[in-house]
C-alpha cells in the first residue's frame, strides 16, 4: 500500500491525453490571444483622433452650415410670367424636351391644369421628373408661380397671375414717408467720386455673364444631358463639338439645334452673353 501512495505522488495532475490537451490550451493558446488583444489595445491608443491628420477639414465639417441662406435683391421688380418663361422655361417647354408639356398644347396641359394651380406651382418649385427645382433657374418663388400661370393659361387655364408679396411694397412706402435730407456740398460730391469705379462695373459684370446665363437657362438641359444635350464638363460628349470652334457652336445655339430652341430658350439674352455662355461650357469640357 505504501508503494501505491508513493507512485501516485510522482505521476502529477495530467493522467490522460484529454487532460494534456486542456493543459496545453490553457498554457499556450489563451495567453497568445491575450497578448494579441493587449497589442491591439496598445496600438489603438496611438492612432490619431478623427480629423487629426487634416484638422482644417475636421473643423470645416464641424462648423458646416445645416442650411443655406440666400440673399437676393428684395428691391428689384418681380418679373412677369412671360418674361420668366422666355428666360427659363422655354428651353424645354417650347419644344417638349424630356417630356415637358409644350407651350400652348392644350392636350398636354389639360390633365395638369385639372390638378390645380397650387399643385403645378409646387411641382415647378420642387422639381418633377427631368425638371430640376425651379426649372433649374434662379427666380423668386412668386416669379416661378407667374410663369406657371402664364404657361397654363396659354393652354386654356384661367389662373390669375400672383401679385407681389405685400412686404415687397413696404420698403418703398417707408422710403417715401421719410423726409428727404437737405443736400450738402459733401453729399453732392459723393456721386461724382463714385463715377469712376462705376465705369468699370460693366466689364466686371461681363466676366461672369457666361456662367450666369448657363445657370439661368442652359443648365436645365446641359446639367443632366436632357434630350441629348452634351452634359456640362463631359469631355467625351463635347469632343466632337469643340473642333468646330466657338463661332460654329455659337451659331448652333443662336439658331437652335435638335431639341434646343433658338438661343437656348434665352430670348432675352444679349449676343455677347450668349456667346459667353457657349465659351463657359466649352472651357469646362477642355
């Protein structure tokens, strides 16, 4: 009996293969995973915080505006529906491009007129189908509503053209009520001093005329490639057109081509502004 006790004292805790496997698992595998986890924890602490590599970008993202405020000239007279149509809407509605109901086509407008004036106005303001919000233009909401009334009435509707908001006339009325300040030599000299800078204003205005006209009229079709119009900045789409030269491109715009009406629907634009718009689009595709 004493021999048995002596033998058990020297055999150790591992008495079969299963116990050996468990011992190996606890002795090697688990420590390895523990080391890996420790290494990951330590290295993660060394990683730069979000935005640390580009702090300026991070700051810009944090202070980015939630909304945008657009300031327009509240004192300018609102345009009539016909003027807005010719300046913006005619680009598609004159020819029916991209499914737009053609101007004065009673059959195309009848179902739309039946939905009511407010529904038509909301579709124009928010955009519908291939038509961008506000038709892609930069007009006052009242001006867009006037254009809707003008087009619908040409197709048989009897909508009244919206009047200018009451607030629009408040400023002129207040100005008339205020007493005029007496003229002084200093005040009289101010306009003369400002005359020289004013002479350079047309040049500065012409510099951005092409981009302004593009945004007002051309982008309705060229921004999305509507009715086969070459998309703005698409070098492949413009590659076959640019070799013809600016004069040929301008002539196509002035006369109209395919679904594009004469002058791109911007009947009120000057020849210089129209050419500037052609140059602006051509430059973006080079």
